[in-house]
C-alpha cells in the first residue's frame, strides 16, 4: 500500500506546486509538513509540536532559544518562514527532500552559537526555513570501546557530563563553553583546554552520519574518506547535515589542577604577557594557559587599566605543576594558593565560569550562561608581539566600552598534526590564536560604533599577526572577510575568506563540494562553493525534465 500511496500523493503535490492557482488553501508550512510526513516516519504526532510558523505562540521562543548573538535577533533581522524541530533522523532526511521540492532555502541549527547567526538568519535568500536539531541529543558513551556516538543537537557540556558519569579517567578535547552544539562545533575544528595534549575535537572523530543533498544518510564507509575529511573542519552547512558524530575518548587523570592569576599593567602585566608569548607553545603538553584580557577600573587610583587573567588547566597534581612553572614561566608568580585540585569534569565547570560548587548536572540544561550583542574576529600569531606593539594595543582597548580578547596557546599536539590531515590548517608554526571581541547590551543603537572599533583594531594588528594569508578560525565566523557572490555569469565566487580559514585545503574542499553537492543545495554567506558546471544550466528545474 505505502509503495502505491507515496508516489501518487507526490504527483498531486507536484501538480499543486506547478499550478499555483490550485494551492489556495495550503500554506507553505502545510505543504512542507505533508511532504515531511510522506517522506519520513512521522507516526501519529501532532504536527503542531514540531512545526512553528511565524504566527505560532512559540515561534519567537524557539527562534531565540539557542541563538547566541543578539545582533541577529533584532526585529529588522530576516525571520524564517517557519521552524522545524525534527524528532527523528528520517525527519531530517525529509527536511532536505521537501525543502528541495518546495524551493525553500534551508538553514540548520544545532547549538546556535554561530558568530554571524548563519544557523538562524539568511541575509542572502528568502524565504528560508530553520531545521533546529535541539530535540536530537542522544549521547551514548562506550568506555570499553573508548568511543561515544553523539547526536548533533547535544551540547558539548552534555557530552562531557555523560562521559564523566561513566568514568573519572575519560574525557574529550573540545570547546570550553559548555553550551556549544556538537553539530556545528566539530564542523569547524573545536578547540579547548586539552588541545595541546590531544588536538581538536575534529582530530578525535572516528565516524559520522550525515544527510547529503539527496536526503540520503551516509556513514563514514558510505561517504568515503574525502567527504569524511571535509566535514571535520571544513565549516558547517556546506556538505550536508551532520546527524551523529562518533568520537574517540581520551585519557584524563583522576586529579587535574586549575588556576587563575591576574596581572594589571601596574603589576608588570605587559612584561608577563610578553614572556607568556615566548614560552606558552613550548610548555609541557599537559599544561594549557590562556590569557583573558580586559579593561577594568583596577588601577592604583581606581583608574582604567588592562587586566590579563591567566587561566590554566594542568593534567596532573599541583606539585608537578608548580615545578613546571618554576622552571619555564616563573614570571607568572603562581603559588600553591592560586591552584585547586579537582576532577576533570569539575575543571570543565571551572573553565566555563560556573560558580564553585555548581553540580555537574547543570550541564544537562544545555543552556548558555549569557547572551550579548557582539562582533568578533580572530588572528593567528607566529612570532611574539613586541612590548611596544602591546602598549599600542592597550590604548586601543581603552577606547572601547566592553572589549575582550582571549589568547589561546598552540604547540604540543597541535604542531604534530599535519596541515592537511583535516581542513583545519592552523598547526605547526602557530604560537597562539587571538580572539577579538566587542560586547554590548544596548541593542542596535551603538552597533555601528562597536563594529567600527573592532575593524580599526583589526587594522592596527595587521603587522603583528599571520600574513599571506592573514589566517582566521572558521568557527569564529567573520563576514567582514567576504561573502559568496554570484558573478555576471552566475558562478559563485568565494571572495577571499577561503584561504584565511583553510589555507591550501580550500581547493580540496571546493573539489569535494563539487562532487557531493554540485547544485549547491547547502549554502550560506560563506559556504564552500562548487566549481561551475561545464554546461551552465540554471539550477533547480533540470531534475523534473
Ligand atoms: C560563547 C561562545 C563560546 C565559544 N567557545 C568556543 C570554544 O571554546 N572552542 C571552539 O572551538 N569554538 C568556540 N566557539 C565557536 C563555536 O565552535 C562555533 O560557533 C560553532 O559553529 C558552534 O556550533 P553550534 O552548533 O553551537 O552553532 P550553530 O549556530 O547551530 O551552527 C554553526 C554553523 O554550523 C552549521 N550547522 C549547525 N548544525 C549543523 C549540523 N548538524 N550539520 C552541519 N552543519 C551544521 C550552521 O548552519 C552554522 O553554519 C564559541 C562560540 C560562542 C558563541
Ligand atoms: C497561522 O496562519 C495559518 C495560515 O497562514 C493558519 O492556517 C493558522 O491557523 C495560523 N495559526 C495560528 C496559531 O494562528
Ligand atoms: C615545526 O616547525 C619547526 C620549524 O619550521 C620545525 O623545526 C619542527 O620540527 C616542526 N615540528 C613538528 C612537530 O613538525
Ligand atoms: C565568473 O566566475 C567564473 C569562475 O570563477 C569565471 O570562470 C568567470 O570568468 C567569471 N565571469 C566573470 C564575468 O567574471
């Protein structure tokens, strides 16, 4: 029966779509929902619980739920036609098939942390819909096999929690912010406090399940090694929808040590940071010390100063840590009093800034702790920045209301993995990565001022950071680096951002994109473009011929 019903309804729908005068009653959402139920295992669910149109009571709540950058939630930001929150892998497959059939532009969202809101706003195409994977969050840990299968909608904090629940000596090396969605996070690399020991999250993926542009589910064996390479670092939403990642767990000691030491300018902050740059990539691989730099009213007379907080994780006990610091970075002035020994999962909470004593179960809420209007940029540094240049940087930071810059050490395992092992290319030779941020709360009013400030800061820093290309981290997406454009002959040009995010790996990403999604179904402002087809047929209608 089912075999007979499916094609006949599909044909009717096809006719409805072709002859718009017959589609009087059916809204886009109704047609889409019908299509999804034909193409998936929707069983007896009330559709109203998984489809949210703009006039739905819950539309705004769901739209805003995980969206991290308030800049893209203002009333003037383009809104989706509707939001679909699948409950099953087959719903995700159907969402691809049906978006294609109805000519709807699809955006996929896992954790909603995209810096430019690309998972919930399309600046380039209307109408668009959001497929939000937040209901798909199974985490299945197998400590015997040292692996876990994780559904894309789970947060990285839930992953850490589920691992720690099963074992005190297993962990996973990915992001520091626990509300990140595993679906988007790993597609761009996923760095965190164990990167110097174990590399990125994406370096520790062993299998995946992805829905391709034809709505088929492919695992590693079915997709082949090229596509499996591309999805581990080639950026989100260019190749398909990740349904599941299979990760390899890594060993962590039962006791780790964390610390935070702050230095103001008056306490010799510039000199300490200069020294940090010289040693930080060469330290013991068990040690990670990042520098969090802010403006504060903490000078001697309460005047503005720059505060650098050195936040550390050591995969071992406090005695060994102090010994290492005495030998390689005594300028930090670290003492036993600054250090706390704890379990690895407690260190996750510490680094994510949860108050001391917060139970790890907080990670199951999968919620972000703060939301801001923000604009960010990233840089990679290959040689220490001079004290004079740092002094100039302090002046720039003091001009802005709420600037923040985070410097993350490389070296260790990051240097041992080749630049082409996965698309993430920032490896040996990188001393540290910088993230630049301006945060604000006063809405659209002064947005222009803050955007100008960060762009000027970026110009100021140009001589001191990587060049040819000036590298950037794809997970810190920055639309200032360029957006895809169609040229006069309708070919998509990736204007500049490709080599910054991927260096020489960009060309291979384009070739794989051309093979796997030649019609460019998965696209956004900075998606990997396919090569032009030899004969330039216009996209879309050729299939029905
Ligand atoms: C507060 C904050 C802290 C951060 N900390 C870190 C950090 O410590 N380390 C680090 O490496 N990065 C960090 N990031 C950056 C983060 O890794 C990226 O923003 C990442 O893309 C977030 O993934 P997501 O699923 O939460 O975001 P989303 O906005 O849902 O997705 C990001 C991109 O991936 C696409 N995408 C989403 N789900 C899928 C899927 N299932 N399949 C295919 N494509 C998909 C989206 O369409 C979008 O283009 C941080 C970001 C924020 C806002
Ligand atoms: C939303 O609008 C559609 C038609 O566009 C209508 O069918 C539906 O009942 C409306 N829903 C609500 C909750 O008002
Ligand atoms: C990294 O590069 C340096 C200098 O180019 C080289 O001496 C070193 O061997 C490289 N390290 C690794 C692990 O490849
Ligand atoms: C458009 O881009 C394609 C591919 O990059 C290129 O071959 C072609 O010459 C371009 N056309 C124009 C008019 O710039």
